[in-house]
C-alpha cells in the first residue's frame, strides 16, 4: 500500500439509504474515507479510473465495496461481474447490501463471487447497526490478502 487511508466505496442510488449508511459508519467511528457513487456506471468509473475518475490511481483501490443491487445505468450484478473479471479488482471484498430477498439474486451474487449478502433492514435502528457492524468487520477485523493487493500497486 502507499500509506493513504483505505477507502470504502458505497454504491447506493437511494439517497435515504446512502445517508443512513454514511451516518452509521460515522457513528461507528469509521475514519476511513468513504466514497459514495449513485449508480453502477459511476461505480465502474471509480474502480477502473475512467470517466470522471480518470485522475485516480489504480493503486488506490477501496478496501471494501458496499454494493446495492438495484442500480440505475448498470445494475449491481454487472458491477460485481466486472469487479471479479478484472485481475486488478477481483480481490476487493464486495458486500451486497440490498433490499432484495429473492433467492435467485442471492444465488447469483454468490455465483459471481460476492463476499457477503446482507438484506437491508427496514427499521432505522437495525439498518444503522448492520452498517456499523459491516464497517467494523471489513475495516478492522478482516485481513485482506496483502500479497494480492501489493501486486496492483
């Protein structure tokens, strides 16, 4: 790594859910920079340093992607597919954070290589707690594959 703080990429088109997730991460004292993108196309631009994010270094990959599935422009399944197909991004943990409780979405996400599938609780307090726990786990407890991340820098 290059010494910069590790980032969280939050891919969420619903402004209320995005605000709640950001609030929950802040409440959990997650100090890592969090980048919010509002659709799948913007997520891909961020991850692959294209379009509005062409100035980003490919070495500055997020530590975790919190990915909604029902997104405009490019859906979350396609974002996940592209992340896993690319050698530079395939090791990034991806957490599907979605309202979909459909068995086919769950199965397809795991087939594509999602690391975790979380159904968004409808209750504000539960949603806040789930996102807080996600942030703490993926940023503080989980050990990333250092050798694999070093290959992309």
